[in-house]
């Protein structure tokens, strides 16, 4: 057999093998991507209820923190006024 023909046959077999392998990999990737496509689920009522409770809790904490801040401002104001007033005479 002529060496050029043998080289051509080897190259042809390698090319066909590579095309077949790459085709199989491509088909596998496409099927895998189709199967892993996430479906959008509607939120569960339990999760909505928990989120509502969490939101109410955060709102309640915010109100309490504001009350604490107001009390601190009031206390600081009273202490400042007391420092400005003269002490009782002896």
C-alpha cells in the first residue's frame, strides 16, 4: 500500500472519530442543559406568611429602636439643662 494512501486513511479515521466524538459531546450538553433548566415556581403560601411575619418583626424592632433613641435624646437634654442651672446656694 502506498504510504500517502495510508496517511490519508489514518487522517480520515482521526477526523471522523473527532467529528463523531464532538457531535456526541454536543448532543450530551444540549440534553443536559434542557434537563437542568429551572422552572419558576410560584411562592409557597408558607414562605409568604413567614416573610410577612419577618417584615412585621423588623418594623416592630425599628419602632422600639426609635423609642430608645428618643429616650436617650430626652435624657441628654435633661442632663444638659441641669448642667446649665446653678447649684443650690449654701
